[in-house]
């Protein structure tokens, strides 16, 4: 069925909203690193930011909690979102930002496998080719001169790959829960990030590899509050943009997050580009973009 065409003004506004969301996520590594410089571990930062966002959602939409409690699938969404945000925020704080973001965006490849397992979607030859192209890109990025095999070289590498897989799970669950209230889905995702990051940070503090939250100072608290507002606004922008554009169009626009993250991290010295990373990243982007375009054509 062909969807009605949105007025041009609404379409432009929706595209702008999605670009804002991509910009916030593409630059999010920077405030997380600032917080870490103040002694706030990314796990604690994630827990505090996502708790504040969850409280804001409940203040505006109290009924959202009921929607979360009534569907078991919401808790799987919360689990996937929690793992995604823990892995992404931690990885971009400690690793090479471009490398982390590219490995994270293997997500469309994982989505093929998860949609087959959870939604029983048929996997065609074209999808398998996209999966192969994306995996080839990952192997190029992971293969470094000092390693005999293309395997993850550091904790950020493992976190990025796991985060991309769990992000694919989030997308599959959002498709499964597409008829649920948007506020409930949003609350489930932020609660998952808050509860899981807080629990892991507490456990990490007990065993000694996550430092305690430092004494409250205006400098790092202002960064934390600013990040909270940015994430809340970006999610609202995503909800608006995704509601007025086809899913394939949304996915293509969201790839601009890679551009924002890459440019900002290279300019600020948080990433180093080389030919291998550029080629591997190009293969991952090709796989992600073609997957988004296929979704766009299927929705017509």
C-alpha cells in the first residue's frame, strides 16, 4: 500500500528533526569524555542521564508506565536498549570514535539475522550479499598490522560489536511493538539504559573496576544536565521524524550520525583515519544504505 505524501513543509521539518537526532548521537562521545575527565565513569553517566530522562517522560506521560508493564516484549526492548547504550557510550568514551561507530553500524547486518530468527522474515539472496559486504568491511577494520587475524583488539571493539547487535534487536523489537504507545516504547528504552548501567556500575564498584561517583561539582553536573536535555530532545525529534517519513528514508538520514561522529572526532583528535578504516567503513555504509533503500522501496 502506498503511503500518502506528506506536505513539503512537514517533510522538511521531519528531515531536520532526524538530522538533529543524528547530530546529538554523533557528538555524544564528547560530553561523555568530558564527564570521564571529571571522574564520572560512562556507566554512571549513562545511569544518571537515562534516569533523569525517564523521570521527565513519566512527569509528562504517566500512563507510559502502564504500557511498559502490560507487554512482556517491552522488557526485551528495555534489555536490548540497555545493552546498546551501555556498549555505545562506554566504547566511544574510551575507544577510537570512528572505529567504534563503524563497528556499531554493522547493525543492519545483524538485523537480517534477528528478523529471520524473531520475526520469521525470509532472507533473500540480496540480503545475504549485503550481510557479506558488511562483514567484509568489519574484517578490514579489525585487521591491524600487529594482529595475525581480524579479531577485536580492545574492549571498545567488543563493546561496539555487541552494541550494534543489541541495537539491531532494539529495531526488531520496535517493529514488533509498532502498535504500542510511543511514550511507552520511549520509556522502556530509557529505563533499560538507566537500570542496566546502574546495576553494572554498582557491581563494578564492588569488584573495584568502576570508580565511585565523584563529589558533585557544578562543572560536571552542568554537562550531565545538558546531555540529559540533548538526549530527551533528540528522542522527541526521532519520534517526530520517524512518524512522518518512510522507515527507509529515516534509516538513510540516520547514517549521517557516522559523518557527524567522524568529522568531530578527527577534528578534536579522538580518531585517526587510515585507508583500511576508510575502505572498511565504505563497505559497511554501502550495506547499511542499500538495506535502507530496499526498505524504502518495499514500503511503496
